[in-house]
């Protein structure tokens, strides 16, 4: 759920032409490059990424579709039976 809340604030960034990265920060706001991050792909898929930039396709993925964020399987198929979040 914390990941989904973080993603809501950065949805606007996903409409641009290049992939965007979401990094964890510490309490002061410094980016933690040594921690896992998320990549928002051009098609709206959100994939966990290791500190070296390798996408972790075996981890939980999400798909932005309209004003909702859906959980997906490892190849990007939306899991409609899983909980989803709405962007407001």
C-alpha cells in the first residue's frame, strides 16, 4: 500500500516519452540509490528495479490504466481479481 501511495504522486511523470524511476528517500529527502526503486515504463507498467538498474520481473508489478493502478503478473497481464487502487 505504501508503494501505491508513493506512485499516486508520480503518475503525471509516466505520460512523458522516457521511463521514469521512483527512488526511496531517507527522512531528510536524500535519494537512497543503494535501495530498490521502481521504473514506470512508457506503457504504464511499474516494475521493481534493483540498485544496479536491473528490472526485477519476478517481483510484484503494477499497471497504470486510466485512473486505476492494477496488480499484474510477471508478463504484464492485469490481475482483475486482486485489489486495485484509484488515482484521485
